[in-house]
């Protein structure tokens, strides 16, 4: 019962016991088997999500549920290591290209969200940007020398809207620059070869692409938006995302070469956690098959002995 949360307490007739609904919160990771057309378990036995796979396909970083701690392990679940501890809650881990570091976003009650980097083999987490402003959605440059990140309007209501943009911090010089034309954008995702960067405007009403070679933005998709969680395939051929067009809720992938969109799997029938920080999420496994989660929490009625003072 120590790991359970209780609600709806009701005393019995003699007042010596208390009945309550207890919930043990858990989630299950799922991988969508494209050939079989169904979701199957992934990293069986781990209650966690927001998975990121290392470039060599050997390691995973993930956030445990419901305590929001950062862990890393081998793809088979061995060599598990906890990398963050309370009161620092973590989110959205991202492996560095060389597999030696993990960037992640913090969630600390009463404070702005910040980006930290921790060694993959454990150690002290270091803050990336010392400014007293919130950062979200870290992503590595292909050479591992820089991080890009975004800021959200809702996190800092007193700051002008023009300062919400996609930023790049050089981890060697610590210089911060703004990506041209990125005002009002968030959720940046850098393509593996460094040529493109995908992002979304506030409201997730469309997917757009920045071409570093041409230094220009272009529209990717609006038909399947609003959308969330864009993720590049490991070869940069596809951009996967979760789309919500109309009453639909499905995983899509967009082919960069011809901008065609393919619907892969419906998410409408999956039970998602009812939680402020947890809910719908998708990512990619080592073979680029989509990952998601479902709520497997257990709810039972408990009888508690009690005495009134």
C-alpha cells in the first residue's frame, strides 16, 4: 500500500474501519509492429516512457512513472542506472551523438523548467543555461557541440512574445544564439545529418522545416495537425508525429523527399494516464518503429483500521 494513492474514503457503520479506493500507478511501454499491424510490449516490466535510444542502438534513456526519475539501461533492460533524484523530476531525455551524455528537461515545482546534462554513466547533473528563464525540448546538434531548445509562452507570462523562439547554445563557448525566423516556435528536432530542423508553432497547428543550407523555413503539413512529438527516423528519411485531425488520433510519418504523409496506427483505443505531466506520448525504437504507452494502473478497494482521537 505504500506505493498506492487513496481516494474516496468512507467509514464503516461502527467507525472502526475506513474503506478507500487505492490506485497503484503504472504504465506499459508499447511498440507498434508495422508488419503485424498491432501494438506489442517494449522493455517489458518497466513503468516508464519518453524513451530515447542511443545512436548505436544499444542503450535507452527513459523517465520512470510516476516518480519522474531519469534512468538509463541496455536495450534488453540490463545495467539499469538511476541518473536523477528528488526533488529534481526529469522529462524528455536526449542522448548525445557519442552516447556519453544525456540532456533532459527538469520539472521542479515553483521554478522555471531548465535543461540539464548528466553523464550516461552517472554523476552530477549540470545546468546548461544559467539565465533565470525556462527552457524546454532539448535536442543535440549532430556533432554534439551544441544544444537547441525552445521556450513556451505559458511558462513565462511576463516576457514579450517575440522572445519565444528556438535557441542554440554552444556547449564549448556557452554562447547563445537565436535561429532566424523561429519566433513563436517550439519543439525543435534536429535531423541526424544536420541539414534540417523540424518545429511547430504554439498551438501545434502545423509542422514546419528549417533548411540550414538555404537558411529558410518551409511548410511540411497542416492537414494532419494539430500534432505533437515530432521525431526523426535514424536515417533522416522520415519525420514521425502524432496527429489529431478531426476526431482522429493517430501516428503518422512524413517522407521528407516528397512530403507525402502515411498514417501508421490509431491511438484512439489506448488508455492513457490521467496525469498533469503524463498522457499521450510517442517516440521511436532502435528500428524506427513507433513507441507509445498505455495506463496499466491497478485500482482496488482497501479496508483500513483506524481509531478516532
